[in-house]
């Protein structure tokens, strides 16, 4: 189920802006060391009929740290990694246009030192007269673990999935038995009708023979 949720987030990231499909899904907060991780950050534009120009900045404060430091800047089509700790490990996975609503980045080869607070900042300028500037900030508390934790809801969902599979199989068996009995009953009725018809034809043939006068 966790992988399904990840795919859902990726799908949300891939939704094109301006089509009314923007949904502000919260980022996942637990990464596994050595794997990749998608830092989600979505800020839907409130006035979709107005074009906008937007840039996105990411800042990081390590666990136990006191201040944020900038690690990433995106100004379409340019994506810049600004901190040596994340060198060659950050990839832009957000909106591929100047009108950005999805500001997600992907961390390659996550390490335990990536644990901390990430801040995503949208700097959006609406093309109005006069232009309007809007800033949106969102934070993600990321924890890095050695192995993925199975949440209770995920376990329950998995159990329910297997229960549903068993119930569907039982339902299929019931349907097959019902269909078999119905076909068998129809076959027996058809054979009974054929036997009755053959009997009637035999009786009619006998009656015709009794009515024949020999010369």
C-alpha cells in the first residue's frame, strides 16, 4: 500500500497545471537509507485563469541544526543544486513550465544525514495589472530509517485486500455451482421433453397402424 501511495503522489506531480487537476497532496515523511525519495511540495494556483511566472527554492535544516541553508533553486528551465551535501543527488520532478504548481524534487541515494526539515518556497508572480506577488512556504519533516516501517493502516489494508480476494473467489465458486446446476436442470428438462415427444410419436404411430385394414 505504501508503494501505491507513492505512485499516487507521483501521479499528482505529473498533473498538468491549468486543467483543474491540481491537488495539494502532503509529502511522505519517511525515507529509506540507500533508496531514492520524492520530496513533495504542491501549491495550487488560486486563480487558474491568470497566467503566472514562478520560481521554487528548497532549504534544508539538518536534525539538531539551528538554521536553514538553501540547497536547490528552480527557474524554468534551469535547475541548480546549491549545496555540496546534495551535489548530483537532487533532480527536479515538478512542473516543467514557468507557471509552477508542483515543486517536487527527488533525492537520490538517501543518507542518514538527510534527516531534518525541508522548506519549499514558491515565489509566484501573477500577470495582472499591476502584477501581484505571492509567496507560499511549506515544510516537510523527513526521517531516514534503515528499513521501511509498516504502518498499522497499511497492514490492515493488506489484510482486507486478501480477505476481499478470498471472498471474490468464494463468490466465483458459488456462481459456477449455480450456473452448473442451472445448465444441468435445463439439460434434464430438455431430455425429458425429447423423451415425451418420442413417446407421443410412438403412440401416434401405433394408432395409425391399428387403423390400417388388411384386405
